[in-house]
């Protein structure tokens, strides 16, 4: 088992893709390439060659670089089995419980329906890194384009159960807007207040605010806290099923 080297690449307006490299077997993979060119440049700069693309879901801002990367590097494209007709150039479909190998590193596939049908996350246990696409964001979660609130709540609970130190490598830089919404629900949460300030400082300097950690998200992300009294109270739904509280806060964020 090896520890992957992980490099975050900003793509398009506010997307993040991630280059993964196994230094033992010299295997390289790219998570969610919105476009090809910056990925090719980054990988070449490091002296690596791209072996795999891993897609979390079918949206163009996560797959737009697939075909060009495949044409230029000959890489294999791995994505959700459910999305074989929606992922450009897909060679191998995976689903919940499957594993993917990047050299000697193993990633576990976790089904996380909600943002889209078929959305998956890749969890590299040894490298303590989760690539969750548009399911979980720093202080937020993805919009429900294809799924129901109950599905997304179940997906978020699965991710929430991962170890504290898990790096949450998500698909977008949305933390600052998410922090404003989170504070509107949970204004006295000291961890959230500190995190929001840290985010403002990082953004003022032009720095990324992700990855975050699962521990931080559990303490501060209102979408992971729909089953806490604080969040239920904030939306006037004490005693309601958590999935309903989640649906309400997702709706409020949509119109925030
Ligand atoms: Zn998406």
C-alpha cells in the first residue's frame, strides 16, 4: 500500500481537479478533469504520464477534458457504471463497494446519489483522502439535480462516517458563500465562526480553502448536522426526521 502524492489543480471558474501519483509504481490518475490542457501541463511538469482519469459524475465541468486526455495520453477512463452513456470515453464502470487501483494504492468506491443519479466518491483509505465531487463541499453540499433529499442525506451520512483525519477533496471552491449560509443557521457555533474567518483570510490572499477535513465538516457543515438539535431548531423543525430537516436547509440554501 502506498501513500499517494495528491496535487490540487484549479480548473475553469471555481472547479478543482486532483492529480494522484503513486511514487512506488509511478502510476498517475486525474480526478474530474474539467479541461485537459492544465492537467497535461501539470503532469508534464512533474515528469509523470497520465494513466487514468477517474470521474465522480457526468457533469461537463468534471468530464470535459476526458476525450482530449485520452487521445493525447492513451489513459483509461473510470467512472460510475450507471453513467456509462453519459461519461465521455469511459472504459471501465465501477459502483458501490468496488475498488480502483492506482499502482499500489487502493481506492474504495462509495455510492453517493443525490447531486446526480450514479454519483460516486473515491476514498483512498491509506492516503486518508476522499474525492467526493459535488456531493460534499466545505460547509456545503451539492444541489439536488437528479436525486431526492432522502438519498442525499443517506449519502452524506456515509461520508460523515469516514475517519476524522480524512481530507475532503471536493469539486468546487464554494466555501465563502457556504460559510455565509452556514452562519445564518448556526451563528453561535465557535468552530464555524473560526472556520469562516479562516476562509475569508485565505480567499483574501487568493488561496484555496479545500481540502478540508471530515472532522472540521462534522463540526461546522450544516448539511452534515441536520440531525442536531441546533440545526433543527434553526429551521423550526425540532423533532422532525433528519432527512426532512436536511430537505429544508437544502431548499433554503437554493434560495439564499
Ligand atoms: Zn456536478
